[in-house]
C-alpha cells in the first residue's frame, strides 16, 4: 500500500491553532489522562510532527514529578517539521530528542528500549501496518504500552457535508477515518493484549466564517494529499469560493458554525507470558 502523505508545518500549525482557539476540549490533556505516564519512563512519539505531544508530555512530567528522569524521543519523516520541533526544543534537549525517521522502515532502536510508544494522527498512514506494529513490539519493553490517536468514522461530519455540497460530489473514504478503528485496531488486537478504543469529542464552534475557512484551506491543502482523490480534476479556488458562500448562508440562518472532531484513543499492552 503506497501512501504518499506529506504535512507542511504551515497547515499543521493552522489546524492546531484552530483547535486550541475554538475547541471545547483539549486533546493533549485527555491523552495524558489515558496514558498515565510514570517516573523514569522512556517514551517514543512516532510521527511526532512539530513536537506538540512531546512537549505536552514533558510539561506534564514537570508538573507531576520532582525528579527529572523522563526521556522522550520524537521521530518524523518530514524534515521541515523536525527542524521546527528542534527550534522549539532549545530548553529541553537533555530530555527530548527529535530525529528524522519513518515507521515504514526498521526503527533504529534496540530491542526493549521504550516503556510507551504513542502516535497521534500518524500511524494509520503506515504502508504495512502489521510490519510497523511488529517493529513497535520489538522496541517495547515487556509490559510496555502503546497509545495511538486517530479519526473515527464520523469525524468532522459537518465539515465534510459542507465540502460535498460545495463540490456537488461525495467524498471517498479517507485514509484515516476509514482505517483507524477497523484495520488498524484489528491488527493491534492481534499483536498486542488488552486492545481497546476510547472516544474523544471536541466541538469547534465559530461565530464567523473566517476560522472555518482557515481550517478548510489547511485541511484541503493539496500537499497533504489526504483529500487528493476527491480534489482530482477540481479547481480548489472555485471550490473554496463555493464553501465560503455556503458558510455565509449557514451563519445567517443559525448564527454559528460547528465542526465536531470525533477521534479515538487506541491503547494496548506488550504483555509477555
């Protein structure tokens, strides 16, 4: 399965900003409640992007433990994101390390190296998920655990309906929401123990069309290639103008706009018998 996904720093930062400014819940806080990190743990973030979750882990550790023993490694295959993460990491270089790397290749870590492996909105892009999960299992310590975050089937349903109306076309299955809670979960359930998914809902609420449009532009960015099949043979500029007109009508009628982000947190353990 060849998945040509590329996230730019600009589109990622734009969507993170929208979530932070207009969201009703904080995904990082929820993640930290689920994973329950312990003192002296070594954590790997696969597909770390600009390091957002790595920094959230470090800050949580500082607030809850007196000893500074946590070690965090973030890897991503996109050079611009790793460079941006390193720029933000000047104060934490003893505790957080960023490396260029891909979960589609052999992970350059020793067996039984990590207590916890996380992956936020990334693991479902794995070209061979079984191979990737077996590599994760290899580098996990006995009783180590995983926590993956990804979109559920009804994620951002209102957003997709607006895009479909503007294009007069049906959005095909997206790589994340069509794969995360089915194929990815089934493979995790085969390779690890105690696999389960918990849902997290974050409602983005807007009282003007501008942030919705900013989110739309960042989400549909062609370099991301998430909506690549849908956007084929479509003029993005014309599509965005139609989206804007639809949003103007909706906000006139309802006085607000909403996007419901529905994601899952997938957890499992590397139990050795």
